[in-house]
């Protein structure tokens, strides 16, 4: 090969190498730009997701909305926002006032042990029954079962006082009262299932619609607030006879003694 040809070959080789390096440099630059752009997209997506989550977390919950919504009061209630529930036709001034929470296991135990006797005393005219129902266990245990059950109790009360009492008994029964750590009462389907064991509520479309639509959710929130501000009530059940707090009875005999001590006679 001549010297001239050799130099030309070398020059051509250098040109090819230079061009290849330039092409590779362009590819590397494009790749880096793509990575940067992709990273920006990911960061923006994450930021957008966080922003969305913050907005969502700042949205009022169903129950916060209900707390400020117009109250539809159930029939058979009285007082401001219908938070006075007084049942019975006693000619006396005697009143037994029960403060309860639907998720409360001690309330369920009280109902299962003494509830029938308490209701009978009201039916016999020995006293009237008054109820203030709270939902503090939803905050303590998380969930919304107490609020949802209270709203359903409002729907039952709208049907009749008897339906309210029978429904409350069913909700507190050994068969249907869930563990307080579960939130079974938050399910409308479960509340309706229990209601179908009560004659006045069985397949009652008006009652079921009220449960599903949350008709009495605002009332439930007002009732819950009434519980929160009640004097000398710091646990459930709290029982007062003629406005005097008593020791919770663990047997029918204890209940009868408490009535006698309070001057309630047949």
C-alpha cells in the first residue's frame, strides 16, 4: 500500500471515529434529557398525588356534613332538634333516664339482663323512660357504627316508640350485638337485617329508605352532642332515676332495690 493511500485510510478512519463519537454524544445527551424529564414527571405526579390526598383529607366527612345539615326530627320526640325522647304514659312524675351508646358492650349487658324489666315498669305506669344516646365509642375505637345505629334508631322511633324499644333490644341482643372493636353497625345492610326481626320494621320500606338515605343522620349528631354535654355522665350505661345517678344494676333484684330507694313504688 502506498504511503498516500495509507494516510488517506487513516484520515477516513479518524473521520468515522469522530462521527461515531458525535453520534454517541448526541444519544447520551438525549438519554440524559429523557431521564431528567421522566424524573420531573414522577416528582410532579407524586406532588399531585400528595396534593390530592391533602385536599381529600380536608374534605368534610359525611358525619361532619350531617352535623351542620338541617335536622329532620323523628316522630315521638320533643325539645330542641328532637333530642328529648320520653316514652310512657305514667301519671307519676317518675322518670328513668338511660344514657347509652349503641356499640357499648356494658349497655348490651344491661339490656340483656334488666332491659325487659325496665321496659315493663314503664308499660305498667311506674315511670316514664327517657333516652339520651351518644356516639363517643366511634371516636375512641374509630368507625361510625354508633352514629349509624343511632340514625337507624331515629328511623325506628319515627315508626313508633314501641318499634324503637324493640329495635334497641334487638341491637343489644346476644345474637346481634357485635364486639365493640368491630364496626358492624356501620353497615346499613346489617341494621336492616336486625330491623327485620322487629314486626313493625320488617320489610318496612319507609324505615329502610330512611336508613339508606341517612334521613336522621343530622338528628343523630344533635342527639350525640346532647349526650356529650349531659351533666354527670362519663360512661355508658349511665342510669338516673328522677335525675339521681344510680349504680348500674347487674340483676333484676338490684334494679328493684334502686327503684325502691328512689321512692318509685307500684
